[in-house]
């Protein structure tokens, strides 16, 4: 089981436990509980909106990331962020 799956399971367990025992959170009114769960669901909808509408990218279960950075993008080489002595020399020129 992956770490993400374990975290999903734990979060669901916490939400179910919190819903069935509102006294432990101090919310004795069921309406407060519905507001909290509604905020969680609204945040998921906002993420989907940003991803689908604004980024124009599909929802995928796992993002593909490269194992190594592309060649020529190592620290200090052109194209990458300047660090150390190169950054000081560049700052001194300006």
C-alpha cells in the first residue's frame, strides 16, 4: 500500500470518527459539523476548477516526474539558478 493510500485511509477514518463523535471537537450542533465537511468538499472543488479550467490539464492519479533533471541544468551551469561565487560575481556586476 502506498503512502498516499494510507493517508487517504487515515483521513477518511478521522472524518468518520469526527462525524460520529461531535462532542470530542466541541461541536455539539450537527450544523457545525456539516459546515466543516462542506469546507473540505469546497476545497476539493476549487482544486478541480484550478486544475481543469485554469491549468487546462487533466486530473491524473499520479504526476509523472523525471528521475533526474535534464542534462545541462545542473547548479552553476547556464540555464539554472546561479549559486555561490557565480551569484556574487553576477550581483557585483549590476
